[in-house]
């Protein structure tokens, strides 16, 4: 599992816009990577909207935002377009990166145990080092907390 102040190994994932995202190609920018359970669900939509609405503030701090879930690129493209997200969504359908960040958990949904992504956010600095993590995120107020931390980098 990754720890704070550890360099994050390079990884690649399919991205919206027909691209492949590579962590190494993002060097020189801070990254907010938020992992969310599912496209077009209430909490995930609100979280994405909050990042969308503060996107300019992050960009002004040399910081890019990326959302990751297990949904397909097709689902991501529809979600991104519908919500007018200015940032890319990455598809981790084989859970490779979710496992790297230790995010696959058993959760209770409508009284049933389901295996899914624990809503979490990570800050990777411009040198590729993990600087902050939030696990088990509650959406209200979260984006403001993340932005306040990015301002300290």
C-alpha cells in the first residue's frame, strides 16, 4: 500500500477523450486523483460537480484533477459530457490502480454486502510523490478541504 511521502509508481489508464493517461507524463503538475464508486449516482455526481465548480482554482495552482472509477470509458464519456466536467475520467475496469491505492472494500448498500471502491482522494505533487490522502470521503465540504491543502504545496 502507498504511504505519504512515497513516490507513486508510474501507471497508465484509459482516459476520456480517447487518450491514455500516464502518471509520468503528468510530471510537473500537482494531481488531485479522486476515486469514486459509480458514474451517474447521486454522491458521485455531486462530488464531480464540486470539483468541476472549483476547477479554475485548482488550475491556477498548477493542479490537474482526475476522477477514477471501474466504469467503462463509454460510461465515463457520457457522464463527463452530461455533467460538463472539464477534467478527464479514467477507467480502472480491472481494478489495477484501485488495488495499488488499496480502495476495494466490502460495503453495505441497501442492506446487502457489495464489493466496491471506497470513495477516496489523493494528492500527488509535481514530483510524483503522494502528499495527502482522504479515505472514506463524505462529499459535503470535501473539495474545499482538498483545495486548501493544494494551496500549501
